[in-house]
C-alpha cells in the first residue's frame, strides 16, 4: 500500500531519532509504525471515537481520554498506568495517544513512567498539538501550584499529524493553535501566516526539530521555544484555564515584546511588530480584565525556567531570542499595568501561595 502524499520531518536524536509525518490521511501509517516497534500488544488512549484509527494488527486495548487542562494531572497518569498493568502491557509493547496536547502530554508521561519507559506514538488531533505540543519529547502534567511542574523527557517513536483531523475543530480551537505559530515569527520562522496550513505546520515542526536535536533537555537553546510562555502559563493558571494555551501564549508574546522594549533590547518598531503579528492571526493581544497582577507574578515565579525568586523570560534582542534572568519585578508590574485590558470577563482569580525559599 502506497503512503499518502505528505511532509516528513525527522527529529535527529541519534538512536532515538524519529519521524514526524504531516498531511491528510497519515494516520494510515500507524499499523506499519506499530509493527516496526515489535509490539505484540498496544494500548490506544484516544479523545476521538474508536473508529478514528485503523486496526493496529496487534491485540489492542482502547481507552477513552478527555482533552482539557482539567484532565492533565497525576491522578490521570496513575489511572492509565493501572490500566496498562491490568492489560498486561510490557515495555516491549506500545502506547498510542490520539487527541489534543493535553492528551499527548498526559499519555506521554504515563508511557515514560510505566516500566520506566514504554514506546509511545502520538497522533495529535488539534492544531496546537500538531504544531508544537506533541513534538520534542516533553511530557508533563499540572499541579494546583502551576502548569507542567511534573514531567519527564520521553521521545516518541513517531508522530502522525493527520491534517484531516483539523477539519472538525471548532473555530476557537483552530485560532488557539495559531498562538504557537505566531510566536514562531520571533524564534526563527517568520512569515508563516502567508503559507498554506499544512506548510505552516511543517515549518513549525521543522523549527522545533532543529532546536530539540541540538538541545533536547533545555540546557540552553531550547528555552527559545518557550517564547511568550512565562506570562502565558501564568495567565492559564490564573484564569483557571478559561484562557486556552495558545490564546495565553499570544498575549504572552505581545508582553514579551513590550518587556524587551522596556529593557532596551529591541526598538519600538519591533515591539509593535509583536502586537501586529499576533493580531494578524485573530489572537487576543490584551490582558483579561479580571486578572490580578499579584496572581500573575506569583505564578511567573514558579515558572520552570525561573531560578529562585527571580523573574525569567525568553526575550527578543539584538542577537535574537534568549533567556533573560533577573528581570526586575517592578518593571514587570509596570508593563503589566501599561498593557491594554480586554473587556471580556474571565474566571475569578486568586494569587498562589508564596513559593518556598530556594535551598541554600
């Protein structure tokens, strides 16, 4: 059987390298990829109906999943691992995730932990997951104290970005996916908005693959992929996820431009460019009306890039984007106060408990 016409991007990680297939109908490649793992059994964890995927050719347990940040927690991971064990899954078998980024994150972490590592194949079904979340091997779940605070690096065996799934996305969910595409403009892939969607996805994946292959575990370069995410993650948590991830990252990207401008790292025209690029995708650019600055600063202090109590951001500059530590809190608060506010209401917010002092 011939392969459907599609783009292929390889994530070059030596003996852990894997392909990302992007295009309509690429889910048809799944049985061949499962066979290549040598698995005798598979568990499919899917937010889509059982008939959404082809038969895998091995004994298969189908588990229903629910997308959404409220389902991305350690209890969900434990529940999956228990079902894996009852099914008799071994570390020579395979797990398949099918859903949005919250599903690929949660299932990926379960696969990373079960038997200290079981092969996993991702089939992201949302635009957000296809352009970013399912690529690169970061798995993780949320705690009440912050987003993605518990996780592991576990590279998949393959990722299948079947663009046919995107035809069923609600309008808001599609725009949500544009949040990660907009931030690509400032980290090495400008001009994506002018391309057909499949090429936008392929370019975004290629950019991330290039970065991950050089810095798999966030030792330096990979930090640029978190452009707009410091405030973005804080906004998600502070609004109890009333703001979706891509929407929050979009606002965080605009804020990153303003903060870089206030620090003298970029000229005024580049600050405006941040707003204009985000706006061109139909994404939000204003802070939600009900968000409290104390809440945002508290969550930003718990960002996984932060060191101690310092505020840390990925910011544009004369040499391109880079991690900037020790950003003054007073300046962050001033720029938050200067940002326009949306008139749309959000969920009530409260500040988190103070983070513990760093160990000395």
